[in-house]
């Protein structure tokens, strides 16, 4: 009996380009499983931008567009609307880092949510600018040491981190948003469930849907993969509580 099969929407023979213990591979696999289950592989367009998330195109076997840093939601808006104008109902989603979504791209992200743009955004929150060497990002917790905060984040110099999901939740055009993590099996299953819901809400045309995934960055955190997951479970989920923050179908 076959207990596991590679998702159809993952490319054949793609070699792993992420650091050891990085959660990107797992996040992309969950997205691929959702695409398979909804049978939308040929109707899905992914938009990723600068940062580690851009490597999505190495793995996911759907049409992909690379946006400039921070512009994924704006590019996805254009892609979705251009197809809709031609009568094509494409499923369009962004796959972005927290720096991309909530720092340089915050304007694009918030206004896409306020417009109720019928796209899905997935934000991989690894609490730093991973690709460029682990600098302080918008979600770096207080006290965390990064390449540009060697003494730890402090409020006098760096200010406070952003609560991305809560900000997106208060936008009237948001139909669904959730924060999930991948540090154990239960949470991995839940993450897939919320990603699927976000895609399904887009299929129903309900507005902007958003999932933030708390993800490990062992290289820049200078922790082992196991200790990175411990950090997420024991520290990050206290600062960034998991859960569904908005679901208009259940209000
Ligand atoms: C306009 C612009 N500014 C800066 C950069 C350099 N840059 C590339 S990736 C990146 C940070 C990415 O961080 P994040 O979005 O959190 O993604 P991660 O790499 O952590 O997954 C930066 C600053 C760029 N490519 N374009």
C-alpha cells in the first residue's frame, strides 16, 4: 500500500536549494498538496518576489511570476485582473517573506487587503531578512540578535515588531486570515487546512485571503533545525499567537 506520494504539483528532480532545516520546503509542499486536492494546477499562477521565497519557482509546477522586492501583491493584482478581464478565473497567490510582505511591501499588502483583491497571500515569517544574511526585519522580536542588531532589537533604536495578521484582519476587504506554524505534525496539518481555506475563499470570490507561516531560519538564527522549531514553539508563538484571526464565512 502506498502511504505517501510526491504531490503532482511539485516538479520532478528539483534539487533542494534551501538551507538545512529551513521550513520553506515544507511550506511549498503543503501549497502543492492543496493545489492537487483542489485540482487547480493548470489554473494557478504563483507570484514570488525577492528573498528566499523566490525559489518557489524551482519546485512548484505552476505558472510563476517573479515580482520586484515587496511588489508581489501589486503584481498579483494585475495578473488576477488581467485574466479576469479576459474571462479567465485564475487562482493567483503570492508567496513572500515577512520583509517582503510587511516592510518594503507593506503598502502593497495592506491596500490589496483594503481593496478586497481576490487573491491569496502567503507570508513566510522567519523573523529576519534571510536571503541577504539575517538582518533585522519588521517581525524581528524584541531582544533578538541579528546581523544589524548585534545587541538585540530594542524599542528605543529599532521600534516594535509588526503583528502582520492582526493588521490584515482589520482591513474590510479581508475575508480570511490565519497564523500557523510547522514545528510539529498537528500544526503542519492545521497549516495545510488554513492554506486550503484561503484558496477556497478565493475560488468563491470572497476577497483577500492571507496565511502567515511562522518558519525556521536555522542558518541566520544560528540554531540547529530542532532548536529552531523549539524556538518557534516556545518563544515565537507567545509573541505571535497562532489561530484564525478572521473568517467571514463564520461570522
Ligand atoms: C528594491 C530592493 N531592495 C532590496 C533588495 C535586497 N533584498 C533581497 S531579498 C531581501 C530581504 C528579504 O527578506 P524577506 O522578505 O524577509 O525574505 P527571506 O529572504 O527572509 O525569506 C532584500 C533586502 C532587493 N532585491 N530589492
